C-alpha cells in the first residue's frame, strides 16, 4: 500500500519555495506555535481542511508537470513531522524515469532530531532552514520553543553539505534589533559560511489574528535588515524580500 500523509495544500508551480520552478507540497501540522506564521491553517495536526494523500497520488500529479519543473519542495506546517512519507515520496520520484531528474528539497523549521535527518538527508539535495531568532529567549517568545534543536540541525546540515538556504523572518519589535541581526550574521558567517540567506520582512496578510496588529517593515527597514546580515556573511549571499 502506498504510504500516505495529511496534506494541507499543493502549489503546482512555485518560484518562492526553492530554486527554479517547483512543485510545492504543504503538509499539515507543525511542532512550533509561531506568532508570525504565514500559513496558520497548516499549524494544527488535524483540521477539516486537510486531506489524506498517498505517495502514488502525488507522483501522478507531478509526472505530467515534470518537463516544466526544476524540482519539488516539501514544506508545511513542518515537513519533518511526516518524515517517513517524505522519504517514501522522494524515493518514488527518484525511481520514476519521468521525475528522476527533479531536485528534492525540504523546507523546515529545524525542530527535528538526528533520526529524522538520518532518514531524509540521503534523499534530498537540500534543506531550506527557518531560523526565527538566534536568541533562545526571543525564539521562545516567537515560537513557544527554544532554538537549541534548530541550531543543532543547522550545524548538522552544514556538516553534510545539505543546507541550501537559511531563511530569516524579521518581525518588527520582536527580532529586528540591530544587535540581534548583527549577532545572527556573525553566527551564520562562522557556522554556515557560503550558505545563502533570505531575509524576509514580516507581512501581516494571511497571519493569525494575534499578529495582525504588527506593522510590516518599510522598504528602508527591510534594506537595513539585509545590510546587517550582509555585513557579516557578504552581500552576495543575501536576498531581501
């Protein structure tokens, strides 16, 4: 029987979920409780909006689109909570002649243990890792959890050359201080040298009710966030959106 997972949504063609044109899968359920989540409907482990999907069903969706795709990305929610399904789907993609050339990426918050990475890293070309805050206290305020496991995941991904991108969601008044951004850049320069960094300015549309009063940063503020990170890691590695 084909393995199944709980699915929140699928975007057949995405330019923002990894390199090139990608088939993006959003699995249901997350192990963080992020104030500024842009996909809050994917956070509960179960919801009437989610549906069950099998590996074979997803493969059937990708196969006719494969000539127009660069790869696939599994996101969420948190993709690693259904790591067995992700591993089975990646194996099926690699085994099928129509989809074998597609790159396979994971978008993760990093809250996964070594057993999960043991399963997924041999099957993926890269992981895009969200770092909500370098400071553990601020990380807990933003997500309900500290960042110890996130940083452990980041360092393991670097060791195995599987960290494709670090994503920093910067929320005004929460994790946007000059000192924190400077320290974050210095940490990444030391522990993830050469890894691209995407600095994402918070947007209030689509977020949960508790975050709707947070203002979006101005263009000038977003530029300043990027400059603070770029001063440590190098401007050629930083993208600001």
